[in-house]
C-alpha cells in the first residue's frame, strides 16, 4: 500500500516488523481485517510526540490521531476506556466520555497505571491491542479518515492505518463529537 501521509518515512507492512510493535499490538494485528493494510515505520523515540514527529518527518498533523486512556469510578469500580481523536482536537473527557463510562468524574488515567494495564509505552499507547474489556471510543472524524498515523505501543515507531480499520476493532464505538 502507498501511504500519502508518510512524509519522509519508509513504511512496511506491520506484520513483517513485529519488532517495532509492543507485544499486545503484534498479537492484536490478527484481529484486524487486513493486517497487511496496516503499516509500520521506525522513528526516533525522542520524536514520538505528535508535533515533533510531524515536523521532523513531514507527516501532516491533521492525519495524526492520539489515543488517551481515561478512567472513572462508579460505586467503587474503576472503569477504563481509550479515546482516539485527531491530533488537532481534544477528547471531551468530562462530557461525552464521562457519560459513556457512566461515571461521576472522568480523567486521564495516571501514566504508570496506563502503561501497566496496556503493556505499552507512555507516548505510544494505541487502540490496537488494548485490554478486551475496554471500550475504544473513536471520534467520527478519525473513523472517516482514509489514512492515519497512530502509536504502535512503543515510542520508536508509528502505525499507519485507515479509520475504517480502527472502527472495525473489537470493542470500537464510533462517536459523533467525541472530540472538540
């Protein structure tokens, strides 16, 4: 597949370079309808943050999506979800996500807890390979995107994937106005 958003990066089919993926991500690629339609590219881990990545490698900011882990409590039970929004927007944590989780207050999960629960590196967390009982909340603009750059589970690479493939992940829910 030819990725128009790759900028100066060399992209290969993700199943051919599982060394560039966190273990849960590599395992979950089997659940993607066409795993060869998911690309991976190696990057400098110091440039994993979206703005630095886009500037350095020439990938458009509007084609990047960020995954955040959100937690909320209800009756002593902690509920987790992942939210995927375009990098040019922000997740509506205390509106849409709070209502979806049915919690009194929602906030970003603490870094150490997000890393421990996902088996992924902070700054590389991705919706591919998350715990099976977590809802994956995907903004409609992400689901509609033909090509996106997202995390790979580690800071030293990025995945390239379509919004449709993300929307087809187990547990995925496409939500209008998830992002502001």
